[in-house]
């Protein structure tokens, strides 16, 4: 058990435990997850297997429960019914130290960035490093500055979140998620609200760090086709269950008229074969 919980990395043999997978090693599995909030059912039996080391994008209408779904993966919300497995460990009943051990393997970029308002941007990014790692101060500063530069915020570290635009806050949140170099990163709409060039730069940063670090990524995005172009897998949440999950090229071929309509609105290439990450990388 300790071996599974250790930071030894994402290894296929470690993820073989838990419920049967879909033919790939999975890092996170939701089995029959149901959740009601404010008296309304939100998740109505979600079965979802997130491939280890890949980038999976979750799409779906506003209010469908995408953010709620991510919060179940990281143990911030518990299901009313069903199971949540992370690397072979069922986490939905874990508490305290054991839950924290699992959470330490994650970083999450929240939809609203969720920065601490009372400290500077640098302190925000340094926070998880100071909390979880015992590094020399010079190393903390070096890593923080490196991440700020990567997200286009160099020289902004001394500012307070209230002094930043919405897009800058988002980028600071991204720097904070990346600085720990975790095994699993959940991105809740990482590029929504950014100008198109900055959104593109952030997507490229996500892909580049993903390629370099090999973490398991789950991203919620409304940006079609851009999100398809960087994803290995796409899953659609609809009516509280997963309506479909496939690699982007196959996802575009799904016959279900409802799914076709949803993805076609933002995606002029929806009827074409192909697409997906490899094609995008070739073009980049
Ligand atoms: N803490 C909470 N308490 C009560 N209801 C909640 C809570 N969090 C979410 N909800 C409700 O659950 C539903 C799904 O919310 P969620 O934020 O997951 O949607 P979403 O798919 O992420 O939407 P968007 O694309 O707009 O971000 C909504 O009806 C929302 O009002
Ligand atoms: Mg949301």
C-alpha cells in the first residue's frame, strides 16, 4: 500500500488494482458515482476511467457538474454513492492523513484560480513548496521565478492578487499548480477568459510540461476545437453520466446528434477525420 501511495511515479503495474479498466492503465477511476447538491442530483452514476500519463479533457454544458466531478477526483467532495479510485486506492471514505497522502499527489487549478488574497503572487506560488517540501530558500525562489516566467508573469511576483487581471490570476494559479511537479494535475478551464494569444500560449505550456513531466492531466474546457487539439482523450458529461469518451479524432465521428451539435458549434472541423494532439504538434 505504501508503495502505491509513494511518489515513485506513474507506473502501469501500480495502476492495475481497482475495478477493471478499459484497456489502458488508468490513474483515476470513478465507478457509479452519484452526488446530489442543494437537493438536486448532479452526478447520476458516473463511470469514468482516466488514462495514466495522458491528457483527458472533459466537456459538457455549463452546470452539468464538471467542476463537481474534478472535486470528487481529488477528494474535495465525497460521493453519495459509488467509488473513486486513485492509483488503486479507493479514496471516497479516506479522511485526515490518509486522504492528504493521496491529495499530495495532485495539483488543481481551480476555475476561479483560488489564490490567497493576503499574500503576493510569489508567495502564492511558493506556498505548496514551502508547505510540502523542505527546500533551501534560494531553491524556492528559483523555482517560483521559473514558473512565473513560464506563465508570462515574470516581474509580477511582488503584486497582490487584487492587482491582477482575471487572466493574470489564472496564470498565477497555473504556476502554483505546476511548481510542485505533481503526478496528477486537474485543470478547471485553464484558458477561459484569456485573450486568444495568451490562451494559446497557456495551452502550449500545458502540453510542453505534460510532455516533459508525464503527469496525468484532466482538463475541463469549453474550447472546441482547441482543447481537442491538445488532448489524448475527450469525455463528455451529459445528464449526470459520461455520454462518450474517445480520442479526439474518434470523438468527432460519434453519430449521436446531441454530441455532434455540442462539438460542432465551436468546431468547424467536426465532420473531418483526424485531428488530435499529434496533428497539432506537427503544425506547431
Ligand atoms: N458546493 C455546492 N453546493 C450546492 N450546489 C453546488 C455546489 N457546487 C456545485 N453545485 C451545483 O452543482 C451543479 C454543477 O456545478 P458545477 O460547478 O460542477 O458545473 P460545471 O459543469 O462546472 O459548470 P461551468 O461550466 O459553468 O463551470 C450546479 O447546479 C451547481 O449549482
Ligand atoms: Mg465548472
